[in-house]
C-alpha cells in the first residue's frame, strides 16, 4: 500500500455515538475529579444561574474531542452562548441550518456541582438537519451512561431502557424544576408545582434537566415538566425518552423540536392528563 492509498484522518472512522460517549465520559471523569475544588463562581443570567471554570474547561475538552473527529461539524455549547433566553434562541437560530450540529451541556446541574450535591451530568446530542440522532448523558457520580441512537433504542449500563407503567397521575412520581429566572419562569413553574402536588404520588426536583429526562427514559420517573429550559438541557434527553417508548412535547402537546424550551416528558400514558393540569393552572408558559 503506497502513501497515497492510506486513509487520512483515521480518527474520523469513529462513529458519532462512540465520539459522544468518549467525550461525555472523559469530561465527566474530569468534572468529578474537580468536585470540591471550585474557587471562583461566576453569575450568568441571575444569582441562581451559576458558571464555574469547570463548566468552561469541560466544554473546551468536549469541543476538542468532537472537532478532532469531525472538524466540519458545528457545535452549540452552553458556555459559548450569552446568558438569557433571547441569546439562546438567537444562537440556535444562527446555527440550526448546519447539517451536523452537536449540542453540548458540559455540566447540567452546576448549582448541585458547586454544593457537592451528586446530581449533575454531561449532556451531548448530535442533530442532523435539525433532528436529534444521537443522545448521550453521563452521570459521573454514579458512573451511569445513558445512550440513545435514533431508531435503535436507548440504553443504560448496556441494558435496553423502557419508560414506567403508571397509568394515572395519582400513582406517578413527577420531576419539576426551579429555573434560574426568578421573574418570569419561576412563578409559572411554581404554579405547576402547586397544581400537580395534590394530584400525583409525589414530586421531585433534582436540579439537572438532563438527568430528569434520562430517569423518565429509564422508568425511574413517570414524567418531568419544566418551562424555561435551553436546547442543551433537553436535546440528548429528548431522544432518550423517545427511544424508550415515552412521549416528549412542549407544555401544550406539540411534538418536541430543538426550539422547544417548555417541556413535558412522560411515559406517554399520563401525558394528556399532565398537560391538562398545566393548562388548567395556566402553567404552560404559552398563555
């Protein structure tokens, strides 16, 4: 075999999923090693919206690993976008026509990470022409890797995942969130909490949208709802839920796409009942 016949960039033969898994697990291990070392806290959009040097370092690591294999692909990462909902929408608008777009949240659950509360994750998704085709979420605290490929199912620890079987809200464990925007999204989410609490088995607020979605996919939560999320919070988890047999829409039931920021992800069986409660409580964020 002469020099000309040799394949250049051998690394690009790696599959998209393998690269996503490699990037998520390497970044996750590094993040875990930094637990308890954060010296500088930055505030982004509000005092509740934190960023650390670990978020920034992890995103740089993930970008490098992806671009080594796929230098022509675009990347939308949380730390590369100005704070606030308008900036996020604008960043997505500018980049969503890219053929291949990686959507990265280097530390989903930064507040938890800062406080040493072990519920945070790395979330990496790949969209092809606006449709998510790979979703990987890695929880370094539990060494749990959630992986989905479009049309091929979703897995954790190599085992196929499936959503839970609850048929009614009264038997359901539902996750909610308390967003970093105290003025607009927080009151609406609180209205959702107040409306749901008496109607469900119980509520949970773990503080990582990506892990909530992974837990819906794994059948550990019946559903998760929150308004005011960003594309990188949702993209990977949305595919996990869909590939596990669940349903993911906006809060009024429109199918998920990358522009959705108000979500309901469920086992599918309680979906209509849940969106009904949100509508009645005027807690959809769409009023």
